[in-house]
């Protein structure tokens, strides 16, 4: 999977923004101001995605390309390989899952304002 393909997928989700808050090469995708995906733009080998804690463990056991999130809360974030170790459709599904988890965690007013703008 290419960075451009993944980026286009993320930006197709409602109310998503992108920025580089940490340094010029670390790209983040946000919804409601909260990060749901983070990756290196120069060396796009994996993406950090939030995940349900139980599902995160199951995925790590099933796929060698899914490991505890690098520099993230290891219980709730996975580093997901984009170099063929994990099927591309699953990578996109996990990005959607991360997005949905962040939406669910937002205050009700913020969620409603995002739905209004969709």
C-alpha cells in the first residue's frame, strides 16, 4: 500500500483533517481534533491505529505485521505494517475502526457537530 492510497482513504472519511504536529515527516489524521492514525511520511512502513483492546491482542496473535503501537499506549494502539504483511483491505478496515473509536470517544456536542457537517 502506498502512502497516497492510505492518505486518500483517510481523507475520504467525514470530518477528517491531517497535520504534522510532531515534526515535518510524521503525518497524523484526526477527527474532532483527536488522532486516529499516525505514520512516517518518508518511510511509510507502518501506521499506528487505535484498536479495541481485545481485538488488538487477537490481531497481534494472528498477523506478524501487527505489533503493539510504537510510542503509543500498547494496550489500545497497534502498529500495522503496510508492506504486505497485513492485507490492504484489513489495513483500511483497521483505519476505519480507529476512526470510529475516536468518534465514539468524543463529547456528545462534538460528535453532533461533526454529524451536522457530514
